[in-house]
C-alpha cells in the first residue's frame, strides 16, 4: 500500500516548504518584514540556498528508492529507520 513512503513524502514536503520560506525570507521577501529577519548576512543566505538545493536534488531519488523497497516488501523497520535518518539528516 506504500503507506510508509507516503508518510515520509508528506513530512519531507512540509520540510521543503519550510526551507523555501526560509530562503524567501533571507532574500528580503515580504516574510522578512513580517518576522523581522536580518537579511544582511550573505553567508547565511548562501548556506540556506545550498541546503534548499541539496534537499530538492536528493529527496526525489530517496523517495523513489524508498518506494521500490516498500514495493518489494522490505521490512517496515528498515523503511522507518531510513526515512527518519533522511529526515533528520
């Protein structure tokens, strides 16, 4: 049924949105005025953009591999552990 993969896909989608809002606010978007974010630190912006980019690049392949594992009836514990490690990492 792919329940575990869908769970982690949802959690990772929420994290993607959080990272997106962080980059937008650091670039001086309207959210930065709302939350009083300091937009003057260029190094913080570069790290946020790179983190967002890495997440965007690696998450789809991880979810595809997780789906393949789940379709091949891998242990639920393996799926939960790998999903949690990716989410925390």
